């Protein structure tokens, strides 16, 4: 149905473009030099006013149709059927009616449900057809109104450019809308979570056991939401990653900027960048397939017990991934140090190494720090490596050979599979997401600020 | 260098031994730093090499598939020509396969034989018959896939035999050897124990039926007092008691006394002591006979390993030998298509506005800050957004490529906007001025003259953004694109998986065969990424104009 609507609209729009263009030729009797705007603009003007309002109408209709029909459906249900139902049970009933309406009948639905399903299907049909009619009416209305305006002096180009401006501004606003969407959706769900679990428990509790019983008789942990062990696990793994990435990245940047000849540099730099382009799920599998077993057997030979999903394996592999972040930011920072400083140092008789250690690195430090902070934010927000290679159980430990869990692991495991938006388990994921978003955003803002300040200093 | 100034007689200091040593030290420090740099780069490249090598090493075997050449009689008594899909192909295939092993008898052995063939083989035969109904009543020869363990065995991924003893068991035995109580007697490895011949267990008037076994075990346990009692029993041969029996029968007065006897060890330990490595059938296989049956197939030349087209033609399956990537590739294609259709026009429109039209004010500043920050938001947060807004609020279907593409387009948008702005900036002002000079409006200048020149740069950025989106996993997991779906999606609203989520679910599967399938899927994904990046580089080098 939807496809038919869009195809029809597309056809009408294309036809109205042709009609507008022909009309423009017609009003000046085939002499387009007498028009203010070229005929294509007349066509585009008509097409824009035919296609865009009708499409917006369809989109708005689709967004509103579901909730309105649902409200009608609930109103139409017999009184005794919905009396005393909790909102959750009402949702279940509505879902049952919908699935019966879609033809998936399980068991024997009672008569009221069957009737409601029939009504639901009827309304669904009415809505579809009226949407179709309204959209085409809107398109034809647009055609009638704009086609009449075409004349030799009509400034169609200005009209088209105005429409283009509005579209471009709307597209630019998507960035703000996305941020807003993230903040609002995280905040709303997180606040619902804090309604049920006090925020003091979340931020200061030491016990994280989110698997709460679904049925009365199920034996599980009680459902504790103290996120401190999750946070410390995240910091432990990110810390290990930085311990791997910072020295490797920094030393390779120093070598590439100061020692390597341009040919070597042109080959090595893209190879390092490959490390950042490999999908993280590949790193996760690499950690499980190669790194963790290797560490485990190494631990066995020296008589140490390393967990198969130890923080060390996940952190080390994550470190490999963020090497290019550190190295390319350090590279930029070292390159940005003015040549005069370098030459001054050589002039005093310093060796290359001494120049790097005493002049370049101190001068480039802010830029390097910015790069490290960005790498840290990347490490904290990294998901797939830890989902595959780190543990699930929150443990408050600083021992890298044990398994720990992270914020992102918890978000994914809490939300994978069927999700209902009304239990603290799934809402907890949004609270964790909010913390993650705020922390990474803070790190990014600080890092970008540092990098920018530093650039200004030397420009 | 401050120590130069503190030297009293500078002239004498130059060229002195102390000075030479200092210079040498400084140069050594310089060389050291250079070495560290090279070591760091070497380490990074080595790690990249290990990553690729381990994937290739485990993954390449999945590009071939072990198959058996099987003659199947399509008896018309078993297949109804009017309803060929309804016949019992399980029995048809089973009987045809069992016919290769006429010597195997017994239900258990026959069932083990059945397990050599993939349990999906019957569907292949069914599809063949449905496609070729005129073959009913004839004998057909088909290449059918083997089940996962035998596929792995034939490719040499898993051995047919494994070491029978664990390291711990060998360690126990070595401890025993170091006490100098193990020796060889009459060709068998024996251990010397102190056994108390308990009169309650061995009655003097009935020496033949004493409980010698438990006496021997008890005596042997004294070597392993610190461990649990049952750990030591498996080291002894089943007939260990007989050695004691023979001794007691020869010396009946030993009853009630502690005697020194040498009892034989189990055959595996016997082998170790003689310097061999004891082997046992790999527990992945049901029995040694099953492996022997498979080997006979190999000897008869019925086994072949053609290229594994199924990897690209089949969709997901519970059985690794039949699992393929078709569904995931189609799902990824739809997802990227939606992502491209949304982010490409929107990204260009936003970039043109910000670069060419936007006045410098608070709003545009806010937009720019937002774009830069969105590029650094963790991907899982976009998944949360998709879950809460697209699925929760707008009620779009779970696992649909449409939703996946919408979420990914939000992540790709900053990349495209940044690339487009850079490309627009690179078009020289002379182009704009010339167009303006002949009377074009600002929109015409950009659409007709600037944008075409910027297009290669924009396309390069877009392809790189889409390549990133292709590898993105976490947001797709949250909107349910890791579901188990056995057919390729027919549209953007049908449930689907994508390549990276397929990799994730295969990596989580316990079957051994999925390890190499996962590596193969990763190689396919990396292949797509390399191809996309190569196209981007080609576009940049071929079409980008240098001014």
C-alpha cells in the first residue's frame, strides 16, 4: 500500500514537472527568452509544491495513524473486558488483538477479541484508503494552485531557491535533532529508572546484579543496581588499552615525524591507519580466537591462573585498535611545532633525541594529551571487543587477570533479545548509556578544546 | 649540557675522555629513541600481521566444503511424482548412504554411520528432485556435504585421534616415576607397591576369589595421599589385582602381612614409560568405527572438496556445514542502501548550507559543535537512540534493515558533511567568480559549477563513511539485527541480519565448525571493506582535480 502511495505521488510529481515546464513554454508562445525564469524552474516549482506537501502529509499520517487507531480500539472495547486491567495487561490485550487481526491466531481468542480485531482491520483499511485519497488530493491541489501562477513575469527560480534553502536548513538541523534525540531518550528512560532505583544506589552501590526474576517462583539474584564495579571494570580495561596504545602510538609518531624518510613514512602511515579501519567485531573475534588463549597458556606455563575472558586480553586488543588514534594525533601535534624551535635546539648542539625529548614533546604535549583523551573516550565507548572478550559478571577488582565487565557490555547484554520498556533491567541500560554519553562527550569537549587552544598558540 | 659550563677548564675538557664518553652516551640515547620508535612501529605492524594471519589460517578452510559422492536411487515407490516435496527424503538419503557400508551391522553403529552425512543433506536431495521431477525412478549421483566433525577432520582442522592423557594425569605419573618405583617387567610397565594382604578380603581357604583389586588400589593410593583417592585408580591396569593374586597363591603365608609386589599400570601409562604417546579417538567422533568408515570413503575416492559456493548462496543455519552468508550480505546491502539514500542527500544539503549559505551566528555554531561531537559519540549510544526512538516511539519493526539503515545514517552523516565541506572548500574561487560573472544566481553557481567539481571528493568521503557503517555492529545488535533468520530478506521492512552481526552470532555459537565460518565471514567482510576503500582511492586519484 505504502509503495503504491509513494509511486503514485512520484508519478504525479514527475507529470506536474512536465506540465509546469510545458505551461511555461506555452505562456510565452514557445519563446523562453521572454520568461523571467527558465522553464525548468517553473516545472521544478510546480513539482516541489505537488510532491513535498503530499509526502509530508503521508509521513505525518503514518506517525499518527497507529496511536489514534489504538486509542479508538481501547475506547471501543467492552467495559467489562478492560475494567481493572493494569496498563501492562491492557497492552498485552491490544497486542493480542493486533496479532489476531494480522491473522496469527494462537489458541481460541474470545468473541470480544475477534470483534475488536475485525474492527481494527476495518479502521486500518479506512485509514489506508483515506491516506491515499488525502495524499493525492493534496498533490492535485498543489498542482492546481501553482500551475495557475505560471506567467512570463513569475519568479519561479526564486521560489525554487527558497524551497531549497528550507530543505538545506532542515538537513543541517538533523545534527541538532540527533543530539537532542539522544539526550531526551536517554534522560527519559534513565529518569524512569531512577524512579524505581534510587540514584544513590546506582552511583555508589557496590553490587551489580541486574538479572531480576521475571516470574514469581524464579530463582535469581535479587536485582541489585550498584554500578561502581561496572565503572571500575570499564576504567580497568580502558586503562590497559591506553597502557598498550600510548607508548606504541607515541613512539611510532616520534619515529615517523623525526627519523623516518618520507618514502617509509608514506608506506607506514597508511598501514597504521588500517588498524583503525578494521571493524571492532573483528578485533573481538581476534581476542577470543587468538589473544585470550595465548595469554591463558602463557599463564599456565608460568603457573598463573588467567581467566579466559580476562581484562588483560580485552584491554590489550582494544589497545591495538586505538594505536592509530594516539599516533596520528601525536604526529599532527609534533608536526605543528614550528621549525624555528627545532632548529634553535639543533643550533645549541642538541642531538635529535634530545631535541625531541626536551623541545618537541613538551611543546606538543597539549596536542598529544588531546589525542590521548580522545583515545580514552574511544576506549570507554568501545563495545564489540568487550562484549565478545570481557566478562559479564561485575567484579570489583583491579586485577587484570580476572574477568571484569564494562558499561557497554552491560548495555548490550541487558538489551539483547526481547525488550520491554517497563522493567528496571532494561531501563538500567539507558541509565548506563546516559553516563557513557556524558563521560565521552565531556572527554571529547575537553580534548577538542585543548587541541584547538594549542593550535592557536602556534599559528 | 649544563655540566659543560661548570667545567673549569673548557679547553681541556673538549676532546678529553670524559667528553668523548658523554658524547657517546648522548648519541647512544639518540639511537635508543630511534630504536624504540622502530620497535613500536614493528610491534603495531606485527600485531596487524598476526590478526590477519590468524583469521586466514582458521578461515581459509571454510572456502571449501567436504562432500561425498553419493549414488541415490530415486525409487518411484518412495517418491510420489505428483507431490515430490512430500516424500521421506531422510530415509532415501539414509539408505543410500548406508549402502556404502554393507559390513556395518547393529542399530547403534548404523546410526553412527548416519551422522557422517550432514543432516541437511535430505533437503538438498529434495530440492534436486523438485527441480528435476523427470529423474524420479532413476539413479542420480549427487555431491552431498558431510557433517561438521568430518568436514573438519578431512580439512585437517581437528585430528581423528587425540592424546589419551591430560597433562595432569601425565604429571601424576611423572611424580610416580621420580620415586623410582616404576620399572619394566616381562615387557609391561609395573609399579612397586606395599600391599597389606587383608585377611578379611583374602580368605586362606579360597585364594582364587579374594578381593585383590581393592587391596592393590589401597596400597597404590599411599603414593597419592594428598590427592583424592579416585585420582590414582585410573593409573592401574584393570588386571592389577592378578599380580598380587599370583604372589599370594605362591606365598600363602603373606596373608595378614604387608608385602612388596609389582603390579602392572594401565596401557596408556605403559606407553608413556616406553617413550610413546598414547592416543585415543577424538571425543568429537562417536567411535573408532565411525572414523574408520569415513576413512574407507576417502580411500574409495568418494570424498571431494569443491569450492564452497554454499557459503555465499545459503543463509544462516544451525548446522555449520550448511550455514552461509547470503542473508547477511543481502541484509547488509539493504541496510547500506537505506543509509546511503538518507545520509548522502542530507549530508550534501547540510554541508552546502553550512559552507556556502549559513550566516555566522549562534545557531550555526551550535550545529557545527553538534556535528563534531556526533562523530565521537560511542556507536552503542546510537543503538540506544534507535531502540528508544525508532522502535519504541515510532513503532518501526525490530530487526528491519530500514531501522538499521536509519541508525547508521545518523552515524555516517557527520563523516559525509565533513568530507563534503572539505571538497567544497577545495574548489577554487575563480570557478565561482566566473559563474557569478556571467549572471548565475548563487544556487546556480553551486549546483551547476561547484558541486560537480566537488563530487569526487564527496563520493570518496561517502564511500569511506559507508565502509565504516558496514563494519558497525553494536547499534545493529540493539535493534535486534542479530536474530536467527534462515532466509535472505525480501525488503527493507523484513527481519534481517547484517554481516557484522552474523559474525557476532557465529562467534558465539558453540559448534567447532563455526570458528572457521566466522573467520571466513570476517574475510568476506574485510574483502568488501578493502574493495570499497579501493574504489574511494581510485575515485580520488582518477577524478580529483588539482588546481
